[in-house]
């Protein structure tokens, strides 16, 4: 089934010059970049994006990282896009990231992990609405 999802290249991905490398990985899996924009998130926007994590011990660190530089926000559309984008980005846990995934190839860190992708239909709709109305 064709789905749409929200993907974000985080500040470390942008700073390291990985925008093209990252986008091409979604495109070659036959997913389309339907919308794309570079933005500097405010603290309020970052807290809204990560509202489900409020109260976690890593929340402040996550927010400070997310607003540490510009990010690239995207709407990606394709076959089972939510699942496929999650596979392409790789696991949250550094110990479970496989080489070939974006995080597996580019980040050994838990917090600074280069990319975000929505993890459910509900999250995708909510996150897309925050950035693309
Ligand atoms: O991004 P993903 O959906 O894989 O993970 P999450 O559990 O939804 O957490 C969101 C983000 O918070 C992660 O991508 C990490 O940047 C950060 N995080 C962290 O710094 N420490 C943790 N223990 C868990 C997540
Ligand atoms: Mg998540």
C-alpha cells in the first residue's frame, strides 16, 4: 500500500555533508521525495516533534542536539513507506544497527544518529502536519 511518511536529516547529517547521500538511499528504494525543505527548528518545534519523549532522561540532550543546526525535513511517498524508511534509517539502538542502513553506516551514537523517520501511521500524520500542514 502506498503511504506517506516524515523523514528528517538531523543537524549532524547536514553538517557532515550527507544530504545527497541520505536522500539517494530513499530514492533508490523507489520512494519519492514529495516535499523537502531546510529549516532551523526552534526549541518549541523540536519539543513538539519529540513530545512523546518529554520526561525521559535524554529529553534535554535530544532537544539541544535537534536545534544545534539546520535540518532537512521531507515528505516521502512510496510502497509501505513508513516501514521501508525505518529499515533504511536503521535501528535506534547502536548495537542493533546493520551496515547498509544510514545509522549503521554513519553513526556509532545513540543521540546523534543522523536521521529521523516516523514509526507509525499516526506518528507520520502528526509529524507531517507539523511541517507541511
Ligand atoms: O529515532 P528513533 O525512532 O529510532 O528513536 P526514539 O526512541 O523515537 O528516540 C528519538 C530520538 O531520541 C533518537 O533518534 C535519539 O536521537 C534520541 N534518543 C536518545 O538520545 N537516547 C535514548 N535512550 C533514546 C533516544
Ligand atoms: Mg521514534
